[in-house]
C-alpha cells in the first residue's frame, strides 16, 4: 500500500509539474502574443501620428520635359523635387510648387515669364497661346502675358473660382456652383448657361466642359468635328483639348478621341482600360497609366512622342504646342522626412500580422514540453 501511495504521489507530482509547465508556457506564449500585438498597433499608430503631425501626404516631384526646345522650353526647366502640378503654354511652361509658388520658363515675348506672380498659396495654373493664369487659395484669378482681346484686363474679379483653363486666345474659369465665366477672343462662341460643371478644357478655338453626371458639353469652332463629334452619354471623368482634337477619359480608364486626325492623333489613341489621366498637345496626345508610365501618340516631328520618358512613377502630364511635361513623383509628408511608400507599409503590416498570427497559433497548440506545433 505504501508503495502504491508512493507511486500515486509521484504520478500526481509529475502531472502537477506538467500542468505547471503547460501553464507557464501558455502564459509565456500569451505574453509574447500580447507584446507583438501591442508592438504592431504602436507601429501603425505611430505612422498615423506622423502623417497627422507632418501634414497631408503629397506626391511632389521633379519636372521632365521633351519635344521642341527652340526657346528654352526644355533646357530651362527648373530643377528641384517640390513641384506638384505642371502646365504648358504654347512656347512656355509653368509649375506649381508644394508651397503654392509658381515657376516659369520658356519664351518671354510678352511678360509670360517675367510677369509671373510672386508669393505662395496658389492652387492651380493654366498656360495658353497668349495669356497665362493662376488661381489663389481664395478663388481669385491672377493673369499675365499678352492682352489680346482683353485676355488679361478682362479677367473676372472676385473670389469663388475653383478651376481655370487657357485656350489659344481665350480663357474660362469655373465657379463654385459649376457655372462658367469666359473672356478673351470668344467671337460668337459662349459657354452654356448652366451650373454643375466640374471640369473645363480649352483647345485651339473650341472648349469642353464636364458635367457632374460625366457628360460633355462642347462649343467653338467645328472645322474638324471637334465639337459635333464629341461623344454623348455619361460616365466620363476627365477631358483634354488639343488644337482641333478632343479626348475624354471614361470611368473604366479607357480613352475616347475625336476631331482632327491629320497626325493620327485620333487613330492612334491607345485602346484598353486603366488609364488615369490624359493631356493634349496641339497635335499629339498623352495618357498616364495606373503605374505612372506615360504613353504618347500623334505628331512626332520634334520628339514629342518618341522622346516621351520611360519608366513609372509619373503623377502629372501636360502638353503644349510641340513640347510636353511630366512630374516624376517623390512621396513626402509635409515638410518632414520621406514617408514609406504604401507598398512598403503594406508589406511591413502584413509581416507583422503573419508574425502575430503564427505566435497566436503556436500559443494555442503548445505542448507540455513548450514546443509549438
């Protein structure tokens, strides 16, 4: 009996020891799980706090130019990596920096460069054949360049404008209610008396406006069907106007083209879906793919198509007379240090999640010897 009790006592002590080891291992694994989960949450919260503390994420970058360079449209492009948008006039270029100041280069025949407004806080720019324009944060418009047909002196006054465009010898601005103001050499072509427009684009002597439902209004010269052949229906999300050609981007990322086709600027428009931005030169077209690569078509007498930059990471494109511009992005947050690319953040989060999941899985199946299955 004493031997049996001794054996039972030994067995009980053995079982107790195993239970204690199991409890300790469970507690240890649970503690690791909690620590890793806490570290993961802290990392995510830290990233969010960095973004909130530093400012809104932007994709400012450097300017790339190609095509004609007879008056410094390419060779005088400003350096730096703090540009967030770019616009093209007929023989000059303009870019908006992160602080809202404007850079200008190219032909200065009527103050298009030297009369560029100084200061910061501008939120949009537009370059045309003769005049150029900038939109302040309060929605007022500043103009400079050639004053043909009152292009400069007849700029509408007052705040509340949200978008601007410049055609060959005219300009338009979009009010907060979606109505359109027009000035310059308009002739008999006036914009529709409507509200609810969301975007506007001016070509050689014609203009397009995008309604809230994605339908397009067109007016102006119709020498090559650039007005009458404008696509009907809804669902368009962006518009662009060449000299006598029009382009529109559908919601699925496909491109519609119409009008003058003497340089195959309509015929060679890329097919397929997934494009996210479009731009028009005088006789050429440009589109931005989802990966930030650029495709070009149309007139190529000065490399405005064949010299289009390769690679990915471009965020904005603009077409001028025979010159084009793009911004190659460098992601930053406010004035602070560079922020990890979204893909890097995703991979880091995924790795942390897998680590936490494996730890949790091991904690649930840990054995008496402390080994996880």
